[in-house]
């Protein structure tokens, strides 16, 4: 038996890029957080400290800024693809590049004035090898709430069950979602806007008997609306809102007054997939 | 000489209240974080552990929820005033109540469906004694950016100065502001919306030679638009965006590509005041 | 083609349990954050909202607290195994349970007095099915720094490389590590203490030419010291400390004065494995 | 009436300084977060954008790094005093400097190896004008817990009170404390160590009927042990640990199993003062 090096990768995480495109008086703002992870034949640096195949992570950071100028930033999926292809094609030691980008939204206030939105963060995650290119898009921090149209009952009760069944509750979640594209070409902006709209619409329109049912509705409706997607993965924390017992104060509480809980929270995770889609070439997890 | 008890207060912090008002099919959502601090003759519990004057903080929490049902929540300033008056008038040991509320915004998606906004948090801070009521409103987490129309030069240089002067830079800040009302009556919703609009407008419209100049413009414009306000206090972090030096790569950077820095940051704090306004009856700091 | 449900799981996350064991006057404190994820035949709730197989996550929370009393908490790996076995053996719909625990350390100040440590968080992650039990332990938030004995040079330079080579730098990282046990029996406390000691010792004693070299040294030394372990996975952010250029002030900087950077940071991830160990039965990622 | 500029200040916040002192093979590490706020005659920049009196905050940052080399860092109170005096004495526009420093602790692992502690952060806050120098030290993030020797009863009950009285509970808090020194000279390291020891000892040794009683005990004991201090201010969140009701499961809970709550929390704030101490020359809070 021996002790050996297993899978590994390295890169620069969280390079913060703000890019201003000037179209006369009117400016456009792009605000990204770019993370790069490269893998390949990197045994030498691990075993002997020989760095002859280790492009510095500082160079990766520089490349992000230089590409922003040379090629423009554009949509995050496209920017990530350009970066990934660059590293795989120019670094002989590297056979896989994984780029993830967080994109922060800004609302226009004037020709060169902006207010940061905080209602969601757009995500892109791209993996490139010599053989394939896989593009995943997503969203995080999208917090949705239905103040009714949610029930929860019919569940098994064991010795430790005390939860009362309910026919009317608040259902709230902070959506963390990723969806895999069938190809590495696309109308990235349109696809993202459409998927976000589909997720939000399905959440609002689903009469829910469980957050799992809502999850499946969100994923399946998104796939039905977006033929360019192979699968959708969702992680939905159940942001519990506890009905306050007002009876000690001689008051009734007809689903009006709630405690917004922090922890613990339910966590519902699931995948909805097109059954004829090719499997993911590179493993990924939400 | 002796060791003695000085100023003190106590209360329940961060009671999370979500309230649903049902107007037929259409629901309205209020999402608050309420903190209560009471002061008065509280020496006994400090010195001997005699709690006969110490209303439990758990009771304060219960009061928040019960009031939400009994009186409705309404605007945060009004809800804070009701809570503060209640504690001062019912607890003989207590002569001052200070209530602060954070209010989180939600955008309507449907009759009972909502998406949480993240572009700012509304604040209310109320202090009530037998003699007076002071109402302060505010905002935090409002992040604004001008991609041009900002210069910085003409400053003193000492031995430690290396900063180059600039005639064009990004100016960005996360506004943390509080404004004091002249009276404890008001159209709280209208006043908040107006002040927020004034702050945002002044930021966007000010051609800036320093963040201090922008701060003063924001405060003075807000006072000019809102006659119900006595003063405005602002804490404006200068969220630095560093121009990337692309010359090693043979590229120019005409204010297009920036590093968004985390730390350190400039911090500009200031007050703009109506010179005939009565001074704050109770001290407060942003 | 059809849209179908793919892999899924659900559970209660972040149940906060503090347990006090009283041995006469002397108390012992256990402080855990327990997360539970169950998977199995859960299609019905997703597709139709039929919850007949969905044990409420509230029940999972109750089970954590009841088990703490009934069985005692003990070591986190053992507590997680008990919980996981319970859910798999009692819920017919469930064929896999994944339990993760964060354990927070407290230092004793007296027989019933404690001060919370903050130098690391201990982790346990257990997966149980009918066929197997997999135990992973780990640590997060362990921040280590060598103020010398670190070099970085000999790396490839491309068009975007500007980093100067260095023969003396600060090497700092916040260790995030997981190690897989060969069996589901063990001296969990002794194993954790030994692995932590091995990781820390290897970091301090390795003269480093790259953080990758340090990573491999940490993993391989830990395996060499702990025969009960199959593999070690490490994610090591390179917490950059930038040498300040003091030359504009007429000063030299002999590796004395540094800027501690926030973002971006290098991120080095790798696995060190015993080559005759059976592969992980259940996939896991750091 | 007119709208005018009120109190204001500006500076550089959160300059992160790591300094390595080399005594042969043995290194010593200092890890600080330095924030600077200057005030004086700054009307011009606010009103007209005239920056002739505005030393750039970038220069303040440079000064921190240059002073670390030129003068050494030493104790944070001393380093803060040197910086404050420098700005007041060299900038004609500035009449007051307020410097705050957070100091992070590291434990030695070897001659040049360190592990970051996380059990508390040391604080220094210094205010310097032409007339006076005020030094405040403090601590934050010091989390303490007594698993017994805490009661809470005898409090008033109103219509909204539901809390049961208790003769045995967990008392836990995250200490946020500041103490004012009588002079600007001192054995800063010894004073801090002594104050920290006094606070911790008093917490552990006080049989508590309220967190207020514990607060007063902590403050008064610290003053009794440290003659160099004028006053101690404490903000103590009551980190509630709720006894779990295990009776639905047929189990008793003799103060063994607790839920560690996040929000809401009690917040107890108070000052303990030497009655013959001169008042604070410059207002400060906490």
C-alpha cells in the first residue's frame, strides 16, 4: 500500500470585476465575481514543489481583467467560456477548466447612475475540456413567499412527531437553482430571463401540499418553457414562519401574525430532468 | 471613591415579525425586525438581583406579536411609537423606551405571492419619555454608483501620499442614513418614500469633487424637499473601484475595467441640519 | 421525451443542540449543529403532494433532541450514526440518511463555566444505507500561518503574468478538510485529535515551494499517522499577504509589513488517498 | 432658516496590517485592523468640493503601513496614539483624530508558525485633540456560558407575560466591552490581560439572578482589580438556551437538553464607573 495524490485542482477565487461600457453618454455596468479552477497533470508541484506547470493564480486574475478589455465582458456564460477555453488551450498541463461567475444586478437611475439590486444573484458555471463544453446557469438569493395556498398534512407520525397538520400556512424559500444547457451556444441573456421568470411564476402559481411539490413544479415548468435546458437542480430551504400562539393574551390568530424563524430550517433538494437528455459530461452539484 | 452603576438599559433585540393583512383574496405583507431597549430605575437588579422592576424581555417579544394583532402593524414609525408609549406608560420603573425597527421590502408577484427585495432596508428609531417623543427614520444597504462625473484632486500631499489625482473615477457607496422628524406625527410612508427619492436623486445628479460634497448634497437636497425633517445624518463608505493597470498586457484602460475593493474603504460621515430646528432631545447616533 | 424527477433528498438543517452532562458539580458541555438529509422513494410528494412517505422535518428535529436525552450525545460521529440508522431502519420510504454535524469547542473555566473557542469547528458527516455506513470527519475554520519557509517560483509565465518570484513569503490558509474512515467503528475523539494534530504539525514543519506541496504534505502525513483513515480531502484558500511597497516613503520592507488581502484568493483543492483503500461507497465532496 | 453642515468626520476604515517582527529564528506576529476618523474644519470640501484641507484616506492607509515599519507596531493602544497624534499635529485642518484598532490573536505553533485564535478580539479606541488624549480598550466576541448558577424570577407580570420563572438556567453571552483608562500612559498589554481575566472570572464566579447582576459584577470587579481604569461599559446579549420540552416523548429534561436560539435575544447594556473619575472628555459609545 502507498499514500498517493488523488483528484486535485487549483485556481483563483473571487476576482471582483466591474466593467463600464460607454456608449456615448450612456454607460452600461457589469459587476462580476469570477472564480477559476484548473485541473490536469499537477502532480509535480504537490510531490516536489516543482512549479513548472503551475500558472500562477495571480496570472488567472490578470487574465480576467485583460479579457474584459480585449474581448468585452458580455454575458457571464460567454465570458466564462472564453476564459475556460483560453486556459485549456494555452496551458499544456491543464486539461480541464471550471469557471464560476456570480453576476450582481444594478438598476439604472440615469445615464451613468445605478442602484444595486439585491433580489437575486445570477450564476454561470462552465466546464471545458478538449472533448466537451458544459454550461450551467443559475440563481441564488431569490427569496419567494406565498402567504397562503400552502398546506401540509397526511404525513406519517412516529413517536417523535408533534407537528400539527395545517391547511393554510406561509410557504417561503430562498431559491438556489442551477440549470444545465444542452449546448454551449445560446442566447444567454434571454435564457436566463426566461428561466427566472418560469421559476418565479411556477412558485407563485402552484397550490402546494409540500415544498417538494413546489420544487417539482418549478423545475418541470422551467424545462417545459425552456427547450434549451437539459435539467434543473433546486435547493429550497423551507424558511419557516411559525404562527404565534396569541391565546394567552385572549386573541385569535387567523394566519396573520408569524415568527420568521432563522434555524433550523427544512431543506428540500431535487433535480428535474428531461429523460432524453444526455447525462452531464462532467459531474456537478448544485 | 466608590464603584457605582452608570447609565444602563435592557430589552429584547431582533424580534422577527411577519404580518399578513388579508383584504379578501389580496394579501399585504409586513416584514419587520423589532428591537426594544428600556431604561429607568433599574439599579436593584444590577446590585442585588432583585427583579421586581424588570419586565422580562420575553414579555416585550410577546407584546410585539400581540400588538401586531390588536392594533395592526402599519408604518414602522407608528408601530414603534405605540410600543414605546406602552412600555413607558405601563412600567413604573421605566422612564424611557427606545424602539428600533428594520423593515424589509417585498415586491408583489400576485394576490398572495411576493419576492423579497434586497435593494435597501427601511429603518425607524423612536425614543419616548414622559416629556417627549423623538422619531428618526432611515435607510441602510442602499448601494449607489456613478460611473463618471466624479473627480478627486487638489488635496494636500505629505510624505506618505502616493494617490494620483483623478478627473474621472467611479463613485460608489452603500448609503446608511438617518433623518430626524420635527414632530411625532406624520405621513410616515410618504415621508420615507420622499426622503429615499431625494437621497437617490441627489446622488445621481451631483457632479462630485469629493464624497463629502456628495454627502452634503444628499443631505441638503433631502431637507429642502422634506419640510417635516430637522436633520439628516449620513455614513457613506467610499466603495473604492480601482482602475486596473493593463499596460503590462499592452492594453489601455480608459476607465473601463475596475477592481471592486473590499477593504480598506473610505468612510465619510456627516450631518446636515436645519439651523432653526430644535436640537435633538435625546442623543442619537447614526 | 418527458420531464421527470431526478435525484432528490430532504431534511432538517441546522438544528442547534446544546447538551449539559452533569457529573456531580462538574458539568460537561456539548454544542452541536445537526443537519439531516434523507432520500428514498419520495416521488409521490413531488408529483402529487401525497405526503404519506414524508416524515416531517420537524420530527427529525425532535428526534435530535430526544436522542440527546435517551442515548446521550457523545462523539459527533457516533451521534450521527445513531440518527442515520434510526431513520433508515424506521422509515420504509427512506433508504439513505446523510447526517452532518458541526461541533463547537468550549474551554473549561470552572466546574460549570465555559468559554467558547473559535480556533476551529469539528465536523462529522455520516451516510447510512442498508448496505453500508460511511463516516467522514473533518475540520473547518482552522487558520494557520507560516511567516517564512515559503517560496514560490519556477512557474510558467505567459502574456498575462506579472507576479514576481519570491524566495520568502507568508503562507497562510484557513484549512477546510475532510477525512474518510475505513470503518464505522472507531475511537472518534482520539482519531479527531490525532488528525488535527497531524494536519497542524505538517503545515508548520513543511518548507513550502507551493501551497499544493503543503497540501500534499498535510494529507500524506495525516494518513501516515492515522491508519484508520482511507483518504483526506483538503480545500486550502491561499490567504494572500501582500508585501507593502514602502519605497515611496524611503523605507525598505524586509518581509516585515504586509497587507492581509480579502479577495481574490488562491484556492487549492486536493485529495490524498491510500491506494489500497476501497473507494468511497457514497460520493461525497468536501 | 437655512440648511447647514453639522458635525462630520472622515477617514480610512479597516486597513488590514500584518506585521512580522524577526528576532533571529523566532518571529512575532501582529494582526490588526485599523480604522481612522479625522475631524476639524472640513466645510470647504462639503460645500464646494475644495479638497485643499482633505488629506486623502489613501494617505492614511499608507501612514499605517509606514509607521509599522518606522516605529514598530507594539501594543494597539500605543500604535493608535502615535497615529492619532501624527494626524492632529501635521494636518492644520484637523483638530481631532479617532483611531480604532481590532487586534486578532494568534497562538504560537513553532518559531515561525501560528494558529489563529478565535475566542475574542482585542480592541483599542483612541481619541486625540490638542487638549487631551483619551484611551479606551475593550474586547468583543468573548462568548461565555454558565451551565447552572443562574436564576430568573421575581419579575413583574403583565397581560403579555408568559415566561415561567426558573431557578436553574443556562446563562450565556457574547461579551462586548470597553473600558476607559484614566491616563494615556500605561502597561497596555498587562492592563488588557488583567481586564480580560477580571471580566471572565467575575462571569464564572457570579451566582446570577439576572444578566444585569452579572453585568454589574463583571464591571465592578474589573474596576476593583484595575486601578488604571475609570469606567467599564458592557453590552451583553442574552444568548438564550431554551429547555426542550421532552414530555411528548415520555422523557424528562432535567436541564440537560437545550435549543441554542439565534433571535430574538435579550440585550443588556450598562456602565460601571468610578465615582471620582473625571468624565469622559470625548463622548464614546459602546
